[in-house]
C-alpha cells in the first residue's frame, strides 16, 4: 500500500534547530521550500495523522526564518505563514479545506470566448524570429515578459530562475554566437543551483524542465505584446563562458538558455506541425 509518510521519512533534512542554523541562507531556503511546498502541503492534504507535530515543525521553520533576519515580506515566507495559519484554523471543518480553500477564495473571472481565442492564437501563431530592428523595447514591457517567465509552472515552486537582461547597444557583441546575429535585447535564463540543494534526485532532473517552462512562457508573452524573439541554446562553446566572465556570474548560477528579442524585421514561414492524431501513441 502506498504511504505518503514513507516518502518523507526517508527525506534527509537537518535534525535539529542548531543544524538548521548552521546552513547558509540559500541552503536554509531550499529546505524551507521543500518542507512547505511539498511535505507540509501533501501531509495536510492527505490528513496527516500527527498534525500537531507537523505544525511544530512549521512554526520552528518560520521562527528560524525570522531569527536569520530574512525579510518577512518574501513570497516564500508569506506563503508558508498563511498555510500554517490555515492549517491551525479550528473553525475549518478539516485542515484540508482550510489550507486549500479558505485563504484562496478568489473570484475567478470567466475566460470570455474572445480571450480564449486570443490565447490560442498566441500559442499557434508565435514564431521564432531571428532578425530585429535597432529599436528598444520599453522597460515596463520587458518587465512583463520576465514576470511571465516567473509565473511558469516550476517544480516545488523552487523559483530557481534568474535572468541576465541586456541591450545589444549597451553590451555590443558580448552575446554573439554562431547561429544568428545578436538580437536587439537578450534574455539569458539562469538557474540558481542552490535552490535544488534540499531536493531529491528527481528534482535535479526537473531543473532543466523548469528553465524550459519559464522560457516558453516568456516567448508566448512577448508574442502577445507584439514583440518577436527566438529561443536559443548553446550557440558555440565560448558563448556561455564569455557571458559568465563578463557579468561575473557565480559558479552556483547555471546559464541554461537564451532568448534573442526585439521588434522583428522578418516574417518567417511557419514550420509546419504534424496532425495531433499522428502523434498520439497511446489512447485508452
Ligand atoms: C530548446 C530549443 C533550442 C533552440 N535553439 C535554437 C538555436 O540554437 N538556433 C535557432 O535559430 N533556433 C533555435 N530554436 C528555435 C527552433 O528552431 C524553433 O522553435 C523551431 O524551428 C520551430 O519554429 P517556431 O519556433 O517558429 O515554431 C530552439 C528552440 C528550442 C525549443
């Protein structure tokens, strides 16, 4: 019989408060997230047998966060605190109902047929554009594109994604590769490896997918705003080391991929896609 507790009993984590205090901030955050976004949520959701012990652990971690002087307005802390409060809610019929429902009762705006059509157009009509005008994208629009990347699905919500955002005119030729000429703007998608420190092997495999999900969301967002771009991986062996050196990127930060973007000056012929029925290998 499958037992959720078995999974967490095997998880290696600091045994005591003192051990937690010895961790650097990044390691502590990794453990904090692993607890709240995974163990805590899953155990409460499945009706944890020992809720008081789980809540003690949650309170201890929240206390350690404060003790370390990390900002209490941080998104991870805010989420953990509201989860813990909800799980303690005696009024709620079940902790599950409280944790999952009460704090998040938000009025969902229905997606109108027009909005739905627009979303599907963005997905289907986005194209990789590889030549750009020498014209800036406004900062507020760039911020919206990055925000779309941060809103992508992310394993355990570890939020490992970081960016280098550069304008070709400010850093000419630094982003050059061998594939296409540098775009007018560049977004390098980085990952802070320290976010995965408290993770199992499975998460190590998921990290590359996390970066891909963020990149795809940004590509869709930029198309929605009428901007163009292309997703690039390694262009040549020198490109990523060059960026690392130029921008003093520390070793724990991985450079995963690049988006070259700007106001496009080409309209590529759409690479064709196969029909769905050709690609469904199993349908039961
Ligand atoms: C992981 C990944 C790596 C890519 N690397 C490159 C690249 O190095 N150079 C390039 O010109 N296009 C690159 N592309 C863009 C693909 O060639 C493009 O998405 C594909 O041909 C389909 O075209 P479309 O994006 O216009 O639909 C990459 C796309 C992905 C998802």
